[in-house]
C-alpha cells in the first residue's frame, strides 16, 4: 500500500454516475490491468538490480503503489459497470500478454543505467496521462483517483532518476545519444500489444468469444486515452522526458520539441477520431 494514500482515503460516496464517460470507462478498465500487473515488473527489475538492496526495496514499494493504482481504477470502474471484475480480467491479461522476461538478470535496455532511464520515460508518460485524466473527467471520484496517481507517478520518476544519478556518480554513465535511442525505443513501444491486449481482456473477452484483433483493440484504447490530452499535458510529459535525457528547460531541443510533440499528438487525435468513425 502507498505511504501517501489508500483506497480508504477516496470519497467513494461522491461518485456521480451521470458524469461517467463510457469511452473513458473502457480506457480505465484497460489501464487498471496494466497497473495491477506491476508484480511482473518488480520481479524483472529486482533480477536486473540483484545485489542493490536499496533499489530493490524501493522497487517493491513502487510495485505495491502501482498495484494500488490498478485496484483504485478497478473499483471505480466497477461502480460504473458492476460486471467488471479485476481479478478475472487480470488473469486473462496475464495469460495472453507478457512484456518483460522474468527469468533473466539482463536488462532489455542493455545496462542498468539504461533500465533506470527507461523507467524515467515511463513515469513521465504516466504522469501526463493521469494529469490529463484528472482534468478531462467531470466525475468527482475519478478526479480524486487520477490526482493521487499522478502525484505518485511524479515521485516514481524522481525515484528512478535519483538512482540513475547515483549510477552516474559511480562512473556508470549513459550518454545523451544512448538516452535518446532508448527514448525513441520506449515511445515506439507505446504501440506494442500491452495496452491493446489489456483493452481486449477488460472489454471484449468478458462478453464475446471474439479473438484478439491487435489493430482494432489498440485503436480503441488509443482513441480513449489520447482524447484526454491537451497541450499542457503533452508538454509536461515531454519536459520530464527531456530533463531525464539531460536537457534543461531553456534548451533549444526542448523549445523545438514541445510544439512538435503537441502537433503530432493533435494530428493523431484527429486521425483516431476519423478511423473510429469510419
């Protein structure tokens, strides 16, 4: 459980069914599975950082907080849809999807610093996602949950970045080019099966025998998630990512990247809307 908040701190009595957006509900059902699947990532990270007791202890706490995120989102989703069951959906998700190897001590990023940097990128993305969710929804309980999760994700970003800096202080550096390469890889992985399969396990498989269609399910998830974003949310995430690379706020790279990132997101939002409507 988080040291900062628990499910008991949420005012569940404030729930307003008339403020629930059905498309956002489907997105949250999927996001709950990704969050609740954190134990696999804890296993993987503790394998990679075996021997670093302090980091492994911190990763276990991080994992508990991620699971709490999933349970909070799932509890909210079950208010909107009493048929939604986290445990059965999570079982389907885990049976059909596994992103991280659980039987190796080698980082998929090539090094321990690379792994820590990749985690910074993930936490940047989730910070902007839940900030966008908080601002987009009119449902009071979901606003509370999204605000709490976004605050956790900022702390998680700082956690992994502090350990990355500790590696650098020991002479285990990671240059900007290497960081930019990992950044590009991690952004590309947003389009892998994780969120698409989570959408399928949470929304389609419980009510249909239909087989998993990667393109359809990924499109449905993206349409719900990307619609939340406004320019400030995109810029917040990009600034955090580029700060982890090593670029200060006044850097020309940052000044160039912010409008470009929003342009690409806005273009993607419009394209998704047309694809779903077709």
